[in-house]
C-alpha cells in the first residue's frame, strides 16, 4: 500500500479522528500515512497540513478580504508569571525579570488617526481639516472584526511597542458554527469542554475532570448541590479560557461537530430530517388515510351505470 507524506505547516500539533482514534501530526513534522488517513488530514486540516510534493513555478496570491479579525490574547492562565525584558538599569541596558504583562487580562485600546480632509476655503484656497481620532477597543477574551486598513495598522502598533508588550493581540479568525461561547457554554459539560480542548491541542493542560472536581469538593465538606455546582463552574471557566486562546489562534484547528461526536461517543453526527419536510410527510400520509376511510363503498349488485 502506497504511503503519502504529510507536512504540518504550523508550530502546534494537528490532529484528526480516524475510525474513532485520534491521530496526531506534531508541530512542523513530516510523516508518512496511508492514503485514507492522508486524505482525511488534507480534507480536515488543509492548509495547516499539506502533502509534501515539488511545486515549481506558479503565482503566489494572497487574499485580502474587507475585514480582518483581531483577538485580544491577554489574560492567558497558562502564561508565565515572570518574563525577561531588556530594561535600562544602572546606566546600562540589561535583561531583568519583570511581571508578564500578558498574564493579566486587560482592555486593549488604540487611537486611530483618520488623517485630514481637504476643503475649499472662502477665499478659494485649498485648506485641510484635521479629523478626530477614532478609538478602537478590544476587551479581554474577545476578538473583533476590523477593516483591513485598521487591522494592519493595529498589528503594526503591536509590533513596534516595547518588546515585553508585543503579542498582546494577534491576527485571528471568525467564530465557527461549533464552538463554546458565552451564549451556549451552559449546554457544555466540563468533560465535553476538556474533550473539545484535547481535539484542538493534544498537549494542552486539561485540568480536572468533573468527577475529580466533585470528589474534591466533597472532601472539603461542600456537599450541597449549589456548592458542588460552584466548583464545577469555576473549573469550566478556567477550561473555557484555555479553549479561547486556541480558538482565536489560526494555528490550531477547530473540530467539527461530527469529529467531536466521533471522538467522544464513538459515533458520527446523524443529520436530522428537516422539520418542514417531516411535517409535510406526516400531513400527506394523514390525508391519504382519511381519503381511504371516507371512500364510499358501492352496494352489492349495483350496476356501473347507476
């Protein structure tokens, strides 16, 4: 059986679920797979994962859409508390240990200069009017779609600030149809959130399972349902933060609902019948049964002409 060589084009592990088993391609790794596995990798993870082949010539084209998503990546619970930064101390530059500015969640705000607007003055001369600055804000644990010119300016501002402050925002991607968010997070169990995170990043810190949280809460004497629920919600809040930093980073692949169900329950998603179509079928069958029941029977011996 021929093998296909795949390359992980990102700096983080990529994975798929094949026949109920999670298959991982490590960061920047090249590895041989059978055709079926390679096809699914390319289908689910392209362009993050690609087939290794010679590609000579051609034209490189970069899509420039009207909007670019930018995410605030401060407040990462797994970020180190201290980092090394180049600071001017004792009349010389030296590397010293400072608090990590990306550890604490904070609002990111910049003032975008709208430039000048020309106009014709009363004396006929061409004058220019300074336009007011536009304040752009991205709260912690949020991503925002910006016009391409504003997004590029924002990322440039991030790149030229102090070294220890760089990387507080990244170019992100739009939200997907299947991901935890503030509107539906209550519908996700703690164990489902842990499984979702494992599919995104197999090497991530998973935290405690729901059974472990409940067991530890009871050991501390918290046995009331509301007390146990508070412990579970606290752990869910932490795992949701970890998921957020993978969701907004395009290096990590977002699992589909079908892949998630296959990984967690060992089954693929079964698409439900459309409600309108099902209701229409029921209505037609009911009408057919009524017609058959109300059809008049001819008395015995009646002639066809009668």
